[in-house]
C-alpha cells in the first residue's frame, strides 16, 4: 500500500481561525504539503517536519497543541518520536501509518499515542478526530484554570494508595508511581466509581472519547499496565478486578 493518504477531492470548507498549533510529521512531501494546506485552510497554525529529529526540535521550540505523526520516518521512527515527546510534554499525538497490523496500534499506545489513523484516510475523518482531541484538551485547560487555589489538596485514598487530583500524582506509601496520561485518567475514572462494574465500552467512551476507534483491547492493555504499577501482585489483582463477561471494578 502506498504511504499516500487518499485526500477528499472536495475537502471540508475553510473555517475561521482557531489558533491551535499542529505539528505535521510526514516524510512524503506531497502528503505533508497536502495535510498542511488543508489544516491551514481550517484555521490551524501548521509547522511541518520530514524526519524524527526535526520533529522533536520543532515540538520543543513551538509547543504544538497536537501532533500528527507518521510511523515510517527516516532516522528516528514515529514510535521513538512519540516516546520522547510523551516524556517531555502533554500533547495529543495522532499517529498515521500505512500498516494495519494490530501490533502496531498496541505499540503506538504503549509509547503514548492518543489515537491512530490508518492510510488511506479521508480528510473529513482526520479533521473530526483533530477537533475532538483539541476540544478535550481545551476543556481540561479550562477546568484547571477555573480551579481556585486550595490550602488542602483533593485526594482519593485507598489504604496506602493515594491519588492526588491537584498534582495529578499517584503514590503508594511514599513512592510516586509514574503513569502515562491515559493510565492516570483511567485510574481516576475507576477510583471515583469504586465498587461499580464498568464495561469496556463504557470505559472506552468515557476515558478515550466517543470518536476513538482503537477498540476495547485498548482498555485491557491499559488495565494490565495499571495493575503492573499499583497491584501488590499483578497476577492476582485486588484493586482493579475483572468481572467476567462484564468489565472491571475498582475495589481500592
């Protein structure tokens, strides 16, 4: 399959500027320029990179609001670029690839990708996903900005497990547990609904969003990662338990 995406012959009409910055990382010149053109017409401020090293430098310089990241890049591939960016910044990363193997999607999510789009794709679908991710990020920023300083932090505590909502920090005893953004969001969603059975579809919709297309396996993968980090014995979980045929329940 060619790396080129099939872009709609009649792309969506231009929109008023939204001021968000998008970094497009794609080594194929025609596709890179096509994406940049269509995104600019939608009002986004677009910068482009043709390789991984340039992408990392531009991301550090411009702090984009979203990154479109091809997997098959010269030098550093998209997986490595995603991993490095995720270590340094909170930014939605939407990976693009011509490959359809499920293992590629799993690896992408493991290194911190937020979404995954397989070539060829339509410009309308790409724009819809971009808008959804940017909308969620705006809501998060607005919620944080509207929160007045408090003398005491908001926490969820279950024995020695503490979730500090103000700091977005998880601790077991005195040890800080490093979680990826979606791992943290999933843990908070489960913990705030302690004792309730939550289906995979419900978790997928509430944590990842209604427009996410990664499938319910994404939930299982993130639960497994969480168990490895917060369970005394991940093979026999007591905090996030599986309810056969129904989903998961947080016991604390």
